[in-house]
């Protein structure tokens, strides 16, 4: 059986599970703060609301979630049922990451896209669960690769259960996702989602290849985030049109919306790694810097700097020779050269492209909500 706290959480508020409300966070394992003291769960969501963009984020997602409320409930039931396994560790570990919250934005996009296309059946709810399983599996694997101790402000699954268990349960969730694809019975859906799963893996490997390499171009960086993040956003949206049997132009429009939204989302995440506080970010600030990840804030500061600045970046990023004060100096260089502003300007451009892609659809509450979500992706960093 699925652990009682996950069943209780999803019964308390189906909307909360998908929209990222705090109802399920109280049961997750607290993470130690910088001083080694366990940080209490935040059932009221107070930490998120300390960020100036948090209210806009909450409103945008709440509006979209409210429009597909019954579909969300069905999606959640599928998630809970398919997390189950007679191997007790599987639902325990899966419950841990589900209980840590999150926006559930990707499955929400599948449900909203189907509604935008006038779909009135039920296939999309299981496909939304499939999308969430793919995403959750990648989170489990990413935290092992990155040796992350925090996920969404709480102890990561690998920190609690170990690397081996996290990798294997991630594999289980991938398998569950493919079971759901096969059960849907559409070769087109299978092609779109399986291609997205392969592209995510390619994006992660490409990120590994570009790590510590300051010769990486912005185009190459965008290729990384197109693979590791935007591909699943695009697929999540596209399958909504597929189940509704809409014309290819609408499929393409939703895929374009999702792709641009995903790029904007990742650009903002990369900016927040240097511009947010730990409670808001949900992971340790500066993780990307310590791991030598090549993101746009680093590239922008490096390319705008003189010889002394570039020598600093070579030492800290390429040579991985970092001292305790280096993160603060990196933040100062980014501020001096406007690297965060540059990154957010790029995100704004992609968010605008996402909104423009929806022009093929008539005005509706769902279309307006999807456009507001594109705006929120950028607002959450301001």
C-alpha cells in the first residue's frame, strides 16, 4: 500500500498536490540547515511567500489548476495508485519526493492543453501522471549525479535513502511512465513521450560534457536546457492536442509554447541559483557554481569580464579550485556585469515566444491562464 501520509495528503486537497500547495509538505523529512539543525516543515508556505514573486506564482498556478480541478483529482489518483508496489521501499521513497511538494507544472500543462483543445475524455489524466513520473524519475537521478542534499527545501531522497535506492526507484518510475504510455494505446503519444525521455537523457549528458568548460557558447547552453528541461514541457503540452485529435498546426503551437516556456523556466532557475536565498530556492544557493555547471549567468559574467575576472572564472569553474569567499566574489562579478539581468532578459524573450504560440487558439480562460503562467515563469525571479 501507499504510505498513509501520501494517501492523506492527496485526500486533503487534490488541487494542492498538483499546484504545489503546501498541504503535503508537513510529512516530508526535514533537511538540516547550515548549522546542522533540522529545519521544520513549512505547512503554511511562509518561506515561499517571502519571495516577491511568490504571490504572482501562486495566483497564476491556482487559476490554471482551478480550471482543470476534476482532471487534477483523477491524475492524482493515478499517481498514488501507480506509485504502489509490494516492494516497500519503492512507495516509501516515491512518497518522500511527492511529499516534498513542487508545482506539478508539467502534468498541469497536459491537462490544460487538452482542455484548451476541447477534449472531454479521460486519456489525458493518465498521460499527465505519466509526464509527472518521467519528471520525478529525472529528479531522483539528477540529485544522485549532482550529489544534492536538498530538494524543494527538504532532504533529497538520495540524502535520506541513499544513491542506490534513488537510482532504482527512478528507474521504477520511468517504467511506470512507459506502462501508462502503452496503456493509452496511441503510437503517436508513445513516440512523443518516449522521444522526450530520450532527449532529457541526452540533455543531461550534454550538460555533463559542458561542465567546467568556459568555451561553451550560449547556443550550446541553450541546447542543454532545451534537452534537459524544455523537451518534457513541449511533450506535455503536445499530447494534450494529440488526445483531442486536433490539427497538426495546433499540436505544433502547443509544442512550441511548451518548449519556450521550458527554456524560460530553466533560465530563471539558473538565475535563481545565484540570486535567491536558500529557503526560496529549495536547494543550497550556489550549487551550480560549486559543481562547475556552465549556465548563462556564468557565461555572461565571464564574457563581459576583463583578464582578471576571467582568470577568476578559469580557476573556480574550469580548475575547480574554489575558496570559501569565491561564491561571494562570483555574485559580485555577476552583479557588476549585469549577468542576472541578462539571463532574465533572455527568459522574458522566451516567455514572450511561448505566449505568441498560443495565438492560433481563440480567446478563453484556459488560454489566458496559460499566458499568465508564461509571465509567472519570469516574475518569480523578480
